[in-house]
C-alpha cells in the first residue's frame, strides 16, 4: 500500500513539474506561480508532519529510558 501511494505521489509531482513548465511556455505565469506556491505549501506541510513524528518518537524514547532506569536500579 505504501509503495503504491509513493508511486502515485511521485507521478503527481512529475505532472505538476510538467504543468509548471508548460504554463511558463504558454505565458500563463499566474498559473505557474500558483502551482509553485502549492508545491511549497505541500512540502512545508510534509516537513511539519515529519517533525511532529520525530518529536513524538523522541518523547517516547526519553520516557522509556527513565522507566528502564527505575526498574534496573
């Protein structure tokens, strides 16, 4: 499932880049810049999600280590 979704996402990313190039070629700058902003928003949201996932992992890791030290002493 994850592999299929990543292929779909990669395909959509390539189509978006192609659409940006085509929009610049046919002098539709507004649409091209809107697509660029859309990509920036999507990549920013993905970065925030990965940061949140990392913060959650680090919080769980720190709490797990304290429990381990309490039980081994």
